[in-house]
C-alpha cells in the first residue's frame, strides 16, 4: 500500500516548486517543516522513493510537502486555498462561536455525517461538492492538504510556533487545534497517507474499523451517529459551559419582530410626562405594578434590586429593556431626548402583562443573573406629574456620573476572556477609558456580564472550564501611572494565563503591551525610526512606512502579547488615555488614510500625521513629520 501510494505521489509531483497567494505563509506546510528553507523537489522525490519500504510515519514530512506542491501546481489552487483573512475568520468563529472544524472524507453516508456535525455546531470541510453550508476542499487525493494548511497556520499565527519547529507544532495542534478528521470508508492509498500526515501533525480522527495504521489519536465509528458521538469527546475541542437554567422569552415575544416595518395606528407617550428608565433599587419590587389605564402618556420605571447593580450597568441594561418591547408584535419603542413613546400597529394592542413580561424576560434573556426586577407602568397623569421631575433628575445625574468615571477614580477593572477560545493567553482588561479593541464590548457591558452572566456564551477549552469568561477585579496599587500598569491587572494576567504572562501596561505598546485578540478594530504599532505611533485600520490596503501590511500586523498581533504592537478600538484612540505612556495621540505620526479621515476631528490642528500618500516609506515620513 505504501509503495503504491508513494509511486503515485512521485508521478504527480510537478517539475518546479510553486506557492499560493494571499498569505504571509505562501507554503504553510513546507514552512512548518523547513522554516525558511527552499523546497527541493528532487530531494523530495529521492526521500519518498528511498523510504518506500519504511514505516509510513517516517515519510510523513516529505509526503506532506509533496502533497502541498501537487496542489500548488494545480490551475484552480486559489479556489481552495484559504487566504489569511479567511483563516482569521475561521479561527474566530470556529474557536469562539462554533464547536470547531471537521474534515469529512469518504463516500459512506457522507451527507448524513455532515448534517449531524453541522447540527452540533461544527464548521464542516468536505471533499464532496454542492453540500450547503460546508467548505469544499476539492476531490483530488491531495486535497486534504488545504485542511492541514488551516491547522498549521493556526499554530504559526495564534500558537506562536516559529516556522521550522514542526515538533512543537505537532504538540500544539494535538492539544489545542479545535478540530478533527472523519474518514467514513477505506480511502485510496495515497489519500490514506495524506490523512495519516494530518493525524501525525495533531488532528485526532474518527476512522472506520478497517483503518490500516496503528498511529494517531483516533476513535472507531461505524455510523454517522457514532462519528458525532466519538468525535465530540476529543479533548482538543471547545465546549460550552453555562449554568443549568431555562431562561427564555415568552411565546408572545419574538426578536424578529423588532425589525418589522409598520405604520403606527396608536401612540402612547411622546410627551413631557412620559419616560422609560432603569435604575437600581434598595429593595425588591413587585414584578409588575400598574397605575391607571392607557390614555396617552406613559411612564415605565424598571427597578432592579441587587447590590452590584450600579448606575453604569443600569444605563447599559436600559437599552436592552427598551428594545425588548419591540419583541411584541406590532410594537415599536423609542426614547429620544428623554421622552419615551410606544408606537402600535393597527390591530396590535399589548396588555400590561405582556409589556411587563417582555421587559422582564428581555433583560433576563440577556443577563440571566438579574432576577429581582420590578416594572411599574404609570398611565395616570397626576402620578406621572409627581414622578417625572425626579426621574429626569436621576437620568441626568446618572449620565453625569457615568461620564465622569475615569481610570483614576474607579477602583474596579473588568477582564474579558471571550476571545480565549482561539488564543492561549489573550486577556482583555477594560477600564472606563480603555474600551476593548473589538469595539463591540464596553467597560459596562463586560461588567454587567461578569456580575449577571450573559447570553453570549462562547465555546471554551476543556482545560479552561473553571476560568471565568468575564470578571471584575480590583485595580490595586498603581505601579506606573503613565503606562497604565496596575497590581490588579498584572495579577489577573498571571492568573488567567497560568503564569505565561506576568505584566501588562494598558497604555503603552512597547514592552509589555496589552495582548491582542484578532477582531481588533485597528492595530497600533511603534515606529522606532521616528519614535512615534502608527495606527492601521482593520482590513486596510495601505502599507506602513516600514513595509508592513495589515496582514503582517494582524498575524504578528493576533492572540499574543507582542512588544511594539497592540490592537485598539476607535473609542480608545479617542480617549485621553490612549497609549499615554508612548505620547498618546499627540505622538501619532502615521495612519492609513481611511483611519485618518475617521479621526480628522480628534487630531490636533497642525499635527503632522502622515498617511500612505504623504509618507509611504520611512524617509518620506521623516520629511513629512520633521523627525
């Protein structure tokens, strides 16, 4: 079998070495084994032929390099090759919001196996064309190499494995690569050897009883149901952990109705007496209290009794409570400039009970740990007149208190590990003035999720099951005010990374910068030649003055602590604390032109900030900035 397979592979080898486009690693499998070495096709042929009678595991390296070269010589290679942007997307979704990746090979009940795996939330790769919601790798016997390319780039980028360190790569992928291989039937000899190569580099596999090799992490399955059952037990996969409790919207609520378009027939509120607010309460209220009957004006007061429910969380939760009313069919809620109104479609007339339940469960579905919720609906104009002034005063004072929160006057920091499923060490620390680099979370949202759970439940490594997805920590002693180094955040990094990282400076990117996820809105980087900060917007097509592109920067930063690089959000760039340890926005010397346009109002008048137009290289940057 081995001799037949290798003879076949040697016949397929091209005469000249090739590569792929769209990646920092144009030959990721070869680079995993050879580092920066050149692919010697003649040497590969000799190694394959010389070892034809050896144990098959000894020819894995030349075999995989040869298989990659066969695909690199194919006219349609770019159809199947995953560029860096696609790999990043698969890593974020496949490690964080999906159970992982699976490659399914073979014709035996293939579609049934694929459907069951998709039902378990896996991203499925297949060698069968035309199956919906799968990634087709082609049907050649060397096509599995595309799945291996995804595996090794996961290790090269997020695992920090250097090219050429194939032994380390194998261990990393075996322990952390979120996927596995399924073989549903006996394969052609060469495809079997390529599959064995994937297993040798760390992919566990579910195989048929007739699998011919005694190697690799594998389980035997005879049916699609067994495939899913056995495959789901591999320890490298992600799992979801959430406390056992049913928290769901009532049957008369549907989030899809929030997007419903209709002409309102009835209007409640919209005047100076109407309001909608969420605020902390010292004691638990009745779940629903109604005063008066609908006549036009309406006040909605949502009170939450919990010692951890603070004004900043109340302001954040208020948005979800308000939107929950739109889950009622034919109802649209609006709160503009403090005035609240309900727009109701013809034929729709929500009851007081439905309004109260929509708010109650709308909050709890998002934050299951918020339990003591009291909703008061007030229609009586006299009662509204007595209350509205104090409600407006609270809303104004709350906004002022929240806007006045700074890193200096706040003793609590928030920690988020939502992106840890694809990064071994990324630990996001948020403060009122340093909002997360993803731009989709805030200090208040992480704080609320940490204290009251969250509907956002990413998948986790089994080894990190006990780590809190979000937490609130004490800031502790200030170690370096300018760079934003605190005892509490250092302790969190040490604890959350198992000691791999010990220090983090929240406002400096040079020595111990904040780790980066992979979904950052922008990347800030140090330009040593001019002692200044550069910033590149996500997905930019520009090239920095030192020659780096978005792909280079994103790969260097993703999932790691990389001195000289850190992901940043647009809101953080606008913060007065933005990289203050490195001179802040005032010491920013370069941005790509798209980002420069977005931040035109934030850059000081007269400040010389070059773009790829004025400063495409270091010398032109020096001339433009005068440095």
